[in-house]
């Protein structure tokens, strides 16, 4: 399958998961299933816009007390009286203006000054009235949207359920902690898959290391109760590669089975009869990163209800060996210069920040699709 078709297949393979009510802050990063609207006026009450004195009637005004933010007001203001007041504090009934400290003076408990054109009062509902749109359906809840919703009285929102992901790291040679011994390598996949899953609106539930044993992989696939199962390694046709055979025995439906790209050719996407998706990543770390950006990220984003987004493009320059009949995926820096990835390539990808997807007919200086590394 071509790289662009593989990406589109993963993007279009799933529908958003069911929506559920969620506390506003907990919904940060999730997609709104329905619009969020103002439920109470903003501000919720008349309050002072400046530190100073709230006054009623004509001056000078006799000071009758002090009102701080969060405190209750003891009665209203009669004409000719004032209370010292803090910004944001509840305005007493009868107050007609707030005289900022810098615009008045106090002598013998009398406030002396002139009410100007600006009254320095924020009236209830000046910013928002009930029913005003805070954020439409389909928006990702950001921290600012969550704060605005809380300010407007919305304690809960209806948001798409975030897809859950299980990570199965296969390989007798893989260790999860400590310094690798002879023939061993550290697990580099769990962190990458966690970051890509988070960025797409999902949640990695668990990561498990498995030996190159088909029985162990069969059991782990059966035990995973998440929406998506990611398997690193076991993706090719070697003696230790069992995933494709096991998925066939489980009567999984193949959506992608090999992609015309270098690196990352053995990547695959399948769906089990019960609806769980399986993303197969090559065991090579750089190829696995390419596959996760190609298949995992658009799949999780679709499950999370995020609207499809066009991939960015950039002008790319530099020498590269292209792949006839497919695409070469190479690290590219912010200035568009290509970097040699080498057989593993994570260091080059980390330094560059993006990957350029170069088709066989690409020429130096042409634009290309780019993938942002996590």
C-alpha cells in the first residue's frame, strides 16, 4: 500500500468513541461532543473594577467600612457614603461609581474627589450572559476553554471518551531498565507510543514486555481490554516474528499490511473480530517511530473524535537516496535541510524535530509532507 493510502486508511478506519459526561478540567485534551454555553452571567455579580472607594450620591463621602474580594456586603450605601473596596469585590447596593485611590484623597474619614466619565464598575453579565457560546462541538478542550467554562458556570461537559492503548514490546533482547548487556537493547517504544497517543487524544493504559514466544503474545493479545493494541517487533517473517500468523488465526481483518516506504515497510494495521485495533510497529526504533506516526496517531485521533487535519508541508533541500515506487522518510530540520538518519536514526530525528515524506519523484527544493516527532 502507498504511504498516503496507509495514512488515510488509519485516519478513516474508526469512528469516534461514545461521548460521556466529564468534569470540565478532566476533559482537557478531549473533544467536545456538544457545545459548551454560559450557564451564569460573567461577571456573576456587580463588582469593582479598581481598588478604591465605592460611592453613592454626591461627595464628599463618609467612609462606612471596607469590602474585600470574597467578603459579604453588610447593607447598601446611602447617598453621601462610601466603602473602601478591592478590585473584584461585590459592589454594595446603591453604589454609583468606584473612585480609584489615585483619583481621590481621604481627610477625616471623608473621601474627596470627582466621579469621572468611567465608573469603574463591572456589572453582572457585562462579559457573558447565559446561553452565550463558550466553545462549539468538535473543539479540543484546552486549559483555557476549561477555565472559561468554569467561569461561566459549566461544571461538566459532554466529551468523547479518550481511546485507550496497550503497548506490547516484544523481543528477548529488550530490557525495560538498567544498562543493556551483550546483545540487549533498551525499550525505546513505550515513551514514543505514550507521547504519540497523548498527542492524538488517547491514553496509554499499560506497557508490557514479552519474550519472543507465540503463546505469551497470544495471551497478551487476548488479555488486552483497550481500544488499541500496539505491538513492537514480531512484525516481519523471521523465526521470532509471530504476530501476523497469530492475527490470521484470530480471524483479524487486515486494513494495512505493509507500506511502500523506507523505513517502516513491515508496519501493519488490523482489527480483531471484537473491534479492537492492532497496530504493528517494526522492531527497528526509527522504523517503529515512522510507523507510529503513519498508523497509530491518525487512528487514535479518529477514535478520539478529532477532525481530520491536513498534514503540514515544507520546502525540503538536501541530498537523499529516494525509494523507487515508494517514499523515503528522512529527518528534516526547521530550515528544511535533510539529515541522514542512518540505520537507527532516533538521534537524527530528535535533533531535526520533523520527518519529511519524500516520494520517488521528489527533487531537491520541492515541498514535501512533514511529520512532527513527539
